[in-house]
């Protein structure tokens, strides 16, 4: 900030000199010396002329002498008036203007800046770290992280620096620490998935689970949707890719034409691949999904009903207050639930009915798929994501509209 004001002062000084000096120099100069010299020359010419008249007899010696005395007296009088005038000269108006501008210009400039400028713009942002530009910067940042491994800001900057440098394994290691420190930030989970996927050359497995966590935190997170669509394409789950990218393209700003074009092209490819997949349907656009005139939904043709029971061999492992999830998911496609119910073990045996009205997301409905699988799971943690120790039962692939399904919870999740 000090440097900024010094620069401003220097510029103001230049501006003042540029304006004031010409005004100061433009004042009328005192030309009394030149005027006296001119008067003296005139008097000399008149005396010379009188001398010639005396020589030619045109003047008497008395008149000649009297004339010279008069000319000399007039010369002395004029010179005296000029010198007296110099003592009483008033300041020239241009000089006054130069002084006034030299005072007002800095005051006006500073006042205007304080009024419409931003004096805090040059203040350092406390805690803000810049991306390292040199190896020395990187080394300093690494030392900072080593000294304080729980500093999230330093960890973020270093992790992103590693990813930009192609050091994906180092970046994913730091992101692993970051999501433990800040577990509720979707961008960190998405960046972690990206770095881990680049490390292993695939978004399958760990990266996909990280993306699922990011979308749990924010279902509309753009990067998570983009990467989830790529992960779905990679595993051949074209329906999921279509749904992820359909949602993403609706979220992109209209001015982001480059990304919109790229996502649109990827979406078209996913739709074509889905159309050629056995049992797949071209997923409708989001605006079509939300149409109230959806015939399948109105008629309830997608509804699947049945009964869930708990195997006698596993009853000792379940508490009556444990959470029971009954859900439908695509037989071939995304593993996320298309419809879900939540009950408790004490409700068993339980008669269920699953349909589009129970969808977790409007774009992920049972009616978008030809076949689904119904899963019943007892969760010790109450978490919708499977955990080791949960108890589970599953149906075979079912056509939409199937009734009388029987599911026995007879296995443990490992």
C-alpha cells in the first residue's frame, strides 16, 4: 500500500509540474531595460538632429543648449518611473493560477480516489496463498504444510499444485487429508476423485465412491456431475451418464458455450450407446421427465410389490430398532436407488410397494428402465450406503409391474 501511495505522489508531482510550469513561465516579463534602451536611442537621435541644426545655423546656441537639457530631464524622468513601477508590481494572475492548481490538484485527486476508489484493494488478504510459480515457492509451501499438516488452505493449494504438475498420487494423498479436515465440501471430494482417477487411470472403484459422497453433499455440483458421467461411461452405464450430463447441462450458464458444447456432444454419444444396449432406454430430457402427463407414472405400470422377511439364521444379528431399507435399482445401469422405503426391523415381515413416486431424484425413476432389482438391507448405522456388517437380501431382475415378489434377508455384507 505504501508503494501505491508513493507512485500516486510521483504521478501527481509530474501532473503539477506539467500544468504549473507553463503557467508560471507564461507571465509577462519585465521589459523595462529594453524600453529604457529604446528611449535612450530615440533621445540620442534627437540630440544628433539638434547638433546638425546648430551646425547649419537653424538653431541658436542658447536654444540648442536648452533643448538638450529638456531631453536629458525627460530621459531621467522616464527611467525613474519605470524603476518605481518595478517596486510596486503586483503578482501576475497566471502565477496565482499556477499556485492554486498546485494546491488543489492533489487535494482533488486524493478526495476523488477516496470517494469512488477502493483503498483496501491493495491490502493483503490475510491467509490467502498464491499458487507456487517456482520450485522455491513450491518448496516453501511444502515446508509450510510439513510444519502445519492441518492447515486446510495450504493443503488445498499444494494439492492443486501437485495435480497441475502431474503429480497425481501426491495430490490425492493431500486430498485424502483434506476431506478428513473439511468433510462437508463437495469440491474437495470431486477434486480428490479426479486426482485419484488420474493416479490409477480410471474413475472406477474409489473415485466413484468419492463422487457419490460429493453428490450427497450437493446433488447439483457441476464437477461431480461431469466426472460421475465420465465414470458411468467408463463402466458402460450409459443411462446414468445421460442422467448426470442432462442435469449438468441444465446447470451450466448460457455464456459457457464451450463447456456446453462439449457436454452436449458427450451426451449425444451416451444416448446413442444406450439406445444400442440391451434393456436400455434413451433417458428422457429433464423437461420431459417433469411432465405431469407421464403415462407410465400416471398409470402406475412401473409399480413392484412384494414381501420382505428376515432369515431365522440372522435374527440374532438384528436389533428391532435397526433401520430397514427396501429399494429398487436398475438391473443393468446405475447402482443408485430408483425408489426407496425406510422402515425398522421390528416391522418385519413387511409388505412393500415401490414406484416412481418414491424416486430420490426426478431424473432417476424406475420407469426409465426395463428391469430392476429389489434390495432389502438392514443397516446398523442407519446409512443408506452399504456397510460391512449389514444384512441383505436381493431379488432377481424383475420386469416393471411385477407383483408378489418375495425377498428373504439371508446374507451379511462384507
